[in-house]
């Protein structure tokens, strides 16, 4: 079924769950099980839920095509048991497909973490540092499957569904061309309800914080799932402004080694040898960069999925083990350090059920409980006058433009493609218009 791979590659589909791995490369394998992630565990996002509710037939049709391509015996769509309308929509859409089924999850965070999801559905633990393929699984999220459905019908990946939620007048799901500015999205949501705010690209637990002038540059990319707005004094905003020195100094001065961060870490609860409290102790050394090549505790930061449970939920001292792990990973890349092979502790998953963090409680502790609730049912489709399409919103080499400033492009036309032989993704015009600028983005004006 190379037809499926080439259709998905031509359409420029990348994983919509956050990382943006090119989907044709992910599907270039065989697997026992296709796992479709519709858990959407981030507290304020409702995009995947919307798609499962409104596009269940399309998602199931694509899931069956991908399942057959992978040679998998079944495809499982995993979602939370509290998603009643979505379960109803899926139940009807699944009827023609005996090889597709649902798996219902408890509402805990991070149910949608890829490795947690594999364990919940199959009981198999992805080995530390490995991918789900190591236990026979391919995982894609619901929005990716919807993009695959379009690709199989000859349409490029040019439209995104996103959630705009939090401190806005009209929380809603938006259908937007890739490259739509945050300002256009905010206007569609009726504007902000607070004077000073931050914007989180992604969810409030794992997303990236943008504030002030940064928001002027913010636009919908192929991997954007939502733009929660939060008041400027939100906990995430306070953490985001701390630099590396301040973050490490706070860890040195205030970590009481209570190990709550380790006790609740979802990767630790899968048996992975990740103990953030030990990493916090090691980072206190003034020469941690020098000892990093020989220190397997520091290197175990590579196993962190950056879910934020340790810093937004567990730590009583308001420290940032997640940020420190991200810092160590960055330094490992700079020093070209490959993580050593890690072993699984098979005894740990026995008590993991009691330590699952209810999503509602995670939202409350992260300071966004006031915005937590039913996902927005309101829907709007945007038709912006201008889009700026980032050419590097995927894993791999940035795409190279094949159009010129001043030229006219039509919606769906190929405008950039990966360098020859490199892992990457194609990009297409998300609106018809004139190219007005090209740098690491292509700007099109109607
Ligand atoms: S962010 Fe914290 S809780 Fe989450 S995986 Fe990393 S260390 Fe564990
Ligand atoms: S929870 Fe906070 S104080 Fe306790 S060990 Fe972890 S980082 Fe240190």
C-alpha cells in the first residue's frame, strides 16, 4: 500500500498531537495494532473531541485504511469514558468495521501520553527511550487521522481545527487555514476578558507560553491544537519568565527531597528509571555540565515526556523538575550525548492506578480550574485575509520554498517541499492569493 504513504506524503500530513513527526515516515512500517489517541488529556482543549464527535465516519474510514496498510489485526480508538457524545458518534461510525473498536479510559492526566496510552490499552510497557513500535504499536491522534482521510481523497493538509479557550469572551472550536494569526483567532473568540494575558500554544500543562509582543508573531501551524488564554499572573506565566540560572538556584535552595515528583511521575509509574527528585539533587552541582557525560541519573532526564505533573501538580515547593529535565536534554544534544540503555522496573505498575491524577484536579492545581469544564460547543470557520505558513513546524529538515514573492498561488498548491532525501513535510497554500514574503515562513495575502 505505497499508495497510502505517497498520498499522505504528498498532502504534507504530520502528527497533530504536538511533535509533528511526518506521518508518511511513521506509517512506513508494519504493526500489530494501530492506536488512535482521542484522549485529549490537556484540560482546556477540545479539538480532538470535536473531531471525534463531528467527523467520526471520516476518522474510522481513515483508521481502517491505515490499519490495513500497517498489516495490523485491529485499530483501537482510545477516549475517555466521560466523553458521552463522542462515544455515541463513534459507536455508530464503527459499525461497518469489525477490525476497529473503542477503548474507554478514566479521566486522568496524562491519559494521552503516548506511552501511557499504549500501557492502558495493551498492558505492554514501551521500553525506556524506545517508541511504541518496540511493542508492536503505531500511535496517531484523531486529528492526524482526519488529515489522513483528506489526503486519501486527494486534499492537502491546509486546514486546522483548534480550541480557543480560557480568558476569552466566546470559547470555541475554530476551523482555520494553517498560518492564520493568533490575532484573527482571538477576534473570532470575541476578544480577551482580561487586560493582561499570556497565550499558551498547546494545553496549559505542556504548552509553550507566549506573552506581550511575542503573541503578534504567533500563528496556527500544522501542529497547533489550541490557544488557551490565561491571566498574566497564572502560574505558568510566572514559571516561564525564570531563566536557567534562577531555575537551578531555586532547585538548589528549596528542594526538600520529598520525592513527590518521582512518586507521581507517569513515566516512573510505567517502570521507567526516571526519578526527578534525584535529578534535582544532581543539578545542584555547579559542574553538572561537566559530569553529564558520565552521570546516568542526569541522563535519565531523556526519559521525561515533559507532562508537567511534577512542577504543576506534585511539587510542594513550586520548583520545576520538568524545566530542568528539558534543560538537561538540550545540553545532551549540545554535547552529543546519547542516553544509555535503561532497564524497566516491572514491579512499579502495580500501584500506578491509585496514583493517577484526575484531570480536573490537575487543572485546579495548575491554576486553570476556573476555565475547566465542558469543551466549547461553539464553532466558527475563519477566512483570514493573510496567512504566514511556518515551514519548520514538523520534525526533520525545514521545507524549501518553490514559489517566489509576487507570484499567485491557489488554495492547495504545493509551495514548499523537503530537501532531496531528507525527512520532512510538504507545505501547501492554505488560501488563494499573492505571496508577499518568504523567510522561514511563506506569507500569502488574498
Ligand atoms: S514532566 Fe515530570 S512528571 Fe512528567 S515525565 Fe517529566 S519528570 Fe515525570
Ligand atoms: S517534589 Fe519538589 S521539593 Fe519534592 S523532591 Fe521533587 S522537586 Fe524537590
